[in-house]
């Protein structure tokens, strides 16, 4: 399998945990992991020397060399600061390749794959890998520049320390890196509110939604004592919302259908464990929004006013601090990385969703389980489909524990005792008795509340309004819980992370990149979040 002798024990650079990702599979992960040690040098100008990925089931921990990842981060940060046009090029490249990936994904067949030859099936697999690799050559640049060692953030803070007192640095950084454009999260929310506003302009239609919600609360939810945050409540309301499909105006029904088709896939995170949103989900959300008496037109106006006020505030700070190019351009492009981060995320989720029928057909044709195919390397899929070569015994072992190692031009996968030894070389223990942790500031502010560890949608049932959401890293599928949070704390992520983006849009204090938040805090702990200083304390 390996094309040359692997140096996984010869290199003395210690491993650093890059990401801890639940519900991830090697089918998707190997695309970007291989890219990082091979193709990433163009256009980033640097690539990683090695990468180690540890899978226990569908839970991934992947590691870089500590010095190596800092070297890559420093190289990219220097390019951005010394040549802001590079950052503009990166943002454009992310959008261009996200669009290319989305267009390609739209051509992937969903039905009658049994009619394809093995070569045709492999061609879809290969082409998806190739387009997704080119997408990652651009999409990972902002992450590499800042997520692991704060390389770019530290440079921006260093510049700001010449202009403002230390206590103002984080606040100024957040303002100056505010995106100039709206993210797809904001756009989707505004479109949904616009949809609700259209319904409310028709008094009869508005009453249909309000009356259903009122009767649901009185007749269905109350006798069972369901609370609004429980899965049972949501499922029951979704069932009841179906009742009004036949009495909604066709024009309104069509608009709901269009919104559904535009965004249904956004919670299909990597292995599709949570599935996709149904049409009834959006109908239910409209029933809740209109039924609770929210004025969608007023809410929409408020959101737009806040966005414009943020831009005015940003421009005023630029003038006050007399920020000139290249720094002015660096701050602007860095803020726009937040927009392109979400843009690329939506495209890749859609692509993974559309590839599932292909992976399922490969499993059926090779007489393997879907799980076993998801643990195959790209070259193994090719060998199995095109030459009939397949090591079934090896594949059966991998879901329990598998370690994938990548370096330029070569890769290897290990299970059993060797995998255990390799995993131990990367794992580091967390000190006990820690009561205070620190990270970067995603959004300034302070809050005190009860910790709720939220990793995936199934965890959201325990989230109450005013709790402190603590996560490894946030994703679009847990945004409903983020909206209830008094503050957000994550282990991973830089200034352009999903948590930082959403917290700014919701105006919620946020501390990111703490490394150990979910290991230090537990459900029920009371913590104080100081997102002006980037500190979280257990009380």
C-alpha cells in the first residue's frame, strides 16, 4: 500500500492534536489529510511534513508535528501580512472552488447506480476526490494560518498593541475583523424571516399558523409536560404541523418548499448520522416563530440594522486608530475569511451528502458493510473495483481502532497492536484540578452560567436558556443550542471558526481554542466566562 518506507517513528517532532471530530469517517478525512501533506504547497507555499489520524469507530483525532504545524502557520501568516493581495486571492479561490465542488456534487447520480460499471463507479469516486482536494488547497489556508498556534492572530494583536492599551486589544480585534459581507448562516436566517414576514402579511394565513401552535400547546404538549427544548416536543410539533399543509396557500407552500430545497442538507455532518432536514421541519419552525408572536419583519429589520451598525463602528475605529494599508486590508480580508469559511462548509456538506449513494453502491457491489467501505483508502477502493483485490480481514479490524499515517507521496493504515502503539505516541493527558483555562476571543462580553457539553444535535435536549455551551467545536447542526447560550466556549478554532462567526452574529460572549474545555468542565459546573480577556473560570 505504501509507496515508500514511512518515517512515523523516525521524526522527533512531537505530535500536537489538530482536531477532535466526532462522527467522521476515513472516506472523507483522507481527502484533506492527503492534501495537507501533498498538494497543499500550492497555493499555500508550504505543506505539512506528516499527519497522524486516529479513528476509534467514527471518532477522529488527527495530529500534526508541533514544530511543523507552527512552521506552516508562520509561513502563511507572513504571506498574508506582507502581501494582503494573497489573502484576497485566497478568499476568491475558496469561493471559486466551493462553487466548483457544489456544481460537481449536483451532477452525482442519486438513482440507478446499479447500472454503472465498476469503472464508472470508480470514476465518480475519483472525480469527487480530485475536486474536493483542489477545494481544500484553498479552503484550509485560513485555518492553517491561525487555528493551531494563533500565528496570524498574534501578529494582528502585536500591531494593535502599538495603538491601544492591552485591555482594549481583543475588543478592537473583534471589531476590525468583523466581516464586510453576510455569511450563509445570516443569509439563511434572513430568508427564513422574510418567508415568515410574507405569511404574516396575509392575516388569514397568519391565523392558520398561530391557531395550530395555540392548539398544540393546549391539547398536545401540556398534558405530557413537554418542554420546548426536548426532542419529544419537537417531534410532536412537527407531526402536528403537517395538518396545515392542505390549507396553506399554494404560493406560500411553494416558498417554503424552495427554502427547504435550498438548505435541507446542512445538518448532514460527515457520516449523515443526523440525516437531513425535512420539509416538515421548516414548516414546524414557521409555526413556532409565528405562533410565539415574534414579528418577523421587525426582527429582520433589527438584524439588518445591527449589521450596518457594525460596519459603521468598524469604519469609525479604522479612522480613530488611523489604520492604513497593508494592515487595513489584512483586517478586512481576515474578517471575510469568516464568510468564506461558512460558504465552503455548506458546499462540502452538500458534496458529502450527494456522495453517499456512490459509497453505498460500492459497499453493495463489493459485498462489504457501509462502515467497512468508509474505512478504505482511496487506492484500496480502486484496487477492489478495478482489479478485484480486497483484504476483507483487514477491513473488519479497522472500525475498532485504525491509525492512518500520511507523509508526502505515501500513506499507511494500521490496526491492532501497531495502531495502539502509534496512538499512544500522540496522546497527551490533561492535568487534573484545573479550574481556569484561556483561549482566544471570538466575541467580547461576560457571562456566568451552568455548563452544558454540546457536541452533536442529540446533546441539545439538555440545553436551557442562559446555559454556557461548551463544545469541542461547533457546527451548523447545533446552532439551535447556540442561540440559547449565555456564552460559548470551545476547545478548537481560531478567529474564523464557526463558533466565532455565529457568536458575533448572535452577540454572545465566546472564548475559542481553549484546547481542553470539555476535559476540564462537566455538565452542571458553574463557570464564569470573561470573553474580553479570553478566560473561563470554574466557580
